[in-house]
C-alpha cells in the first residue's frame, strides 16, 4: 500500500514513532492531493466568478484542508502528555 510513500513513512516512523509517523505520511499525501487539486483549479474556473476555481474544486480543497487540520490536531494530541496519565 502506498509504495511511493514508503521511504517517507519509514523516515517519519523512525523520527516520530509509528502512529505519529503514519499521520505525518497521511499529511504528506493530503498536501500532495491539495497541490494537484489546486493545479486543476487553475483550469476549472467558475462561470460566475472567473477569479475562483469551480465549486467542486473549492469543495474538494476545503475537505482536504479540513482533513489536514484533523491530522495535525491528532499529532499534537499525541505529542502532549495525557493529563490522566
């Protein structure tokens, strides 16, 4: 699974541990997807607002950004010592 991210995943898991390393890899994948969708948005413009990407591209961009935010929150929560421990 995800052969082209194997090297990055191994590096992140070594640096941060298995769970945070996998989340960091997921963050890389989401960032790459965000870049690709952003490039697509350059060509798929809204008819009403030509300065903006089409609505579907904007929705995809927002979903990816939201997902990245969740991954970052999870990584921060794992880095913070538990108050119950």
